C-alpha cells in the first residue's frame, strides 16, 4: 500500500462524486429500533453436555485450522441462537496494532448478497414487485429480454460479470464504478458482450446483484443503504452494520493480503448489492436468528429463498434466491454464503435442521477460512462436499 491517507482523500473529494448522494441515515427517534429479543420466540437453552460438545469441536477447528494459519478476524459458532464459541484475533489496522473486537465491522464481501436477496423478497412479499418481472420493467433501457428478477437472484441471467468485462472492454480505471455505471455499461455495450440465454444454466455473477440493488432503489424509492438500514439493521439491533458508500471511507476497516500489506481501494470498490456490507459476527448472528426464529418473512418466502434452482450438475450443491446451499439426500440443507473481496474472506453458514450457525470473518487473506465446512459434521450427518471458495 502506498503511503498516503486514502480515506482522508476520499472524504475530501466525496461531495464531488456520484456515489456520495447518500452520506448519512437519519434515524427516526420516534420509532426506537427493536432488539433481536423482540422477534425471537423459540430459541431454547442447551444442556451443559451439548454446550461442551459443540464448544470442543469449535475450539479444535479454531486451533487446528484458523490459529495455525495466522487468522485475523472474527469466529463465532452458535446453536439455537446461543453463542457456543467465539474468538476475535488480529488487528483492525496492522500498522496500529489495534485489536479486533466484537464491534469491529468487517467487509462481508459476497455474504452481502444475502441481504440484497432478502430485500428483494421483502418487496415481493409486499407486492411491490414480482420476481418474475423482466428487469426491463424496472430499469429503463435494459436491453436483454428474458432476464427476470428471479434469474438475477439465482444467477441464471446469462449476463457477464462486470468485475471482469468492464476492464476488458476499456473502462478507464481512474474512474470509480457505481451501480448505475454497471447498468449503463450493459446498455452501451450490448453488441460487444457475450450474453448467454437466460435461465439456461447457473453462472455466479456479481452483475446480477449490482442490478438488484438498483431495482431495490427504484421500487422502494430510497437508496439501497437506507433501505437495508431501515428494514434490517435498525429493526434487528445490528448497530455495527452498514452499507459502504464513499462517505464511509474514514470508518471502514481495510483488508490485508497474506503478507500483511494493506489492500488498495480500486475502481470497483463503490458498487454495492453484490458486496460492500460491513458487519460483525455478533450482528450476523442477529440476522440469522431473525431469519430462523423471527417474523421478518413468511414461511413461503423463506422456502422460495432456500430452494435450489440449478440442476444441470449432479451433486448436493445448489443456489437459491441469494443463498448457496448443500441439499442432502435426506432433504436436510445447509444454507450458506461465502465471500471474497481483496483481503476479506467470509463464511456465513446456517445448518437449518440442527439450528447451528458458523460465522467466520477475516480481514487478512486466508483461504483456510473456507474450511469452516469441516465443522458441519459436529452438528449432524453433514458431509461437507467440496465447494468453491467464493
């Protein structure tokens, strides 16, 4: 990392940049945020024997996999909403040697997609959109027929990944990319892009979720960061979570490569929906507990989210509406998402039938974080089939 104060520079130029239309969220003090206990009704206590069993398995994983690989980040395991094991190790800023703690918000990378997906499904529940709507119905000028909100959600749109093609087709990397730029690029370069037939096959693609964030803004009438805050973070008491915009440059924690060198801000770092939610292990547990035990969504909505829509390849891996999943022959499922952006590696895994949660958030590049799947058998008969890193 070059020796200059990037956050300070970004704060100075922010008012002049497209992405700073949303800098702060006004909190309605007349409506105090509900805490997680207001929505959880059936999380139950565990016996001492159960706690010891799961604690020992979690501690063994931490010591043998994470600690030995110089893990820097947050690790939390819960059962029925109760924390079994948690560990915070490493630094928020490696040069300052300031220790990470339970309030340190780290970049979730693609785990952010779980919030985007559920935000779309919330609008669907409220009948403000249909997941079968063509994208062109909500985003003016979108030229690809047959691409629906559902095919964005389940990565079957056939669209190319903006993370790769914008640079390949000559985007000036001195210009920061925003969500609207992604849409405009797809419109302008329709004749130059290789686009597959919609709903033909699964192809994981960040473009899908950048567009979904725009649809959320169009349908709700508020910026995506505000929508996520008002509908998820505030009601659930996720006080250390936020969606990154350029106005957050001073407070957002950096990430580091395996050599402990800080990762630079790039021209792709302002797009949200596919990434750019910062949160903590404790806040993610609130998110999980609300989804599993609360009343945020109807059962039918969650069933749709947790249904696999891609069956071209044999095996237990699939993708729902904003969630990866492992579907076992006995009909049990593990609902999860991984993430990887710069030096951040993340895992958010939910073992639904056995009410277990495994959360690993790292701010120093570490592929061993994805070995969290080795913990799944501690909670039941779950063979953790090899999966992609992100």
